[in-house]
C-alpha cells in the first residue's frame, strides 16, 4: 500500500489518501496489535524510501460484538467502515449464499421479511448495530470517521438510513455510484 502510494506521487505528482483497514475485528486488542504491525511496516517502508506519508488505520465493523464494544475498538481506530453485508450475515445468523439461493425469496413473498435484507439494510436489526457502533465509537472519538461499504451503500433506502445514523460516507460498486450520489443528496436535503 505504501509503495503504491509513493509510486503514484512520484509518477503523477499526486498525493494519495491512504486508509488501511483491518477487517473482522471483534476485540480492541486485535486492532491494537494489528495497528502496531501496520505502523511498524509503514515506518520501515518510508524509512527505506526516504519519504513521508500521511495515512490512517481503521477497521471494518462486521461482527455484532464489534458494534457492541465499538467504544473500546475506537481507542485504536482512526475510522470505522461498517461492512453491512457481513454484519447482516453475522447479525441475523444466516449465510447470504444459502438464504438467497433458498428460503429468502419465500420469506419475502410471505412477509416474514419485508425485503431482501442483503439488498436493503435491515434498519431495525442490523441498523441498530450500526447506530450502536457509531454512537459507541464517537463517544470515545467525536471526530471518528464512519462509513459503510458494500451493496447497501448503493441502495437509496439504506442511504437515507445511513445519513440519519450519522455516517460520513457510503461506498458501493461503480455502477451504483450515480444513484448513490443522488440518494445521498436527497437524504441530506430531507434533513
């Protein structure tokens, strides 16, 4: 990551924003230790290159435990990115592949679930975990950058929820960017 950022700067003269994200953290100690490894590796690379580089280290909140103890994890994070696809699987306790290839259509058709929760965020359940994580993290670091990545980041209804939950950004696949930008602007205007 560091070498790529330095190469872009050398080749194009551009500064690259570097965010290093540690996935699947459940315990603050995991992130603390991984952050130390990242910082040591970055320092070695920069010393070898004789360069400086600004970067941040954060985590993807994908596990219910991480959302519950977000205040502890935030002590070692510069940002949170909520991985809502995995948070949906772990929060509801179902495999996306098994659900979408099996019972999920039946559940939606028979009003057990209002919609495919992998396409539009489960506001009451998974959304509650997101809010808990945002509030816990920002309770420790008021300026903690929080966002979401994954398919939900391109869904207009989910984007409205994310804006109301206080997230700073959404990330989605390139083909969904136009609708995501429109939905984000609409959500801000509606507030």
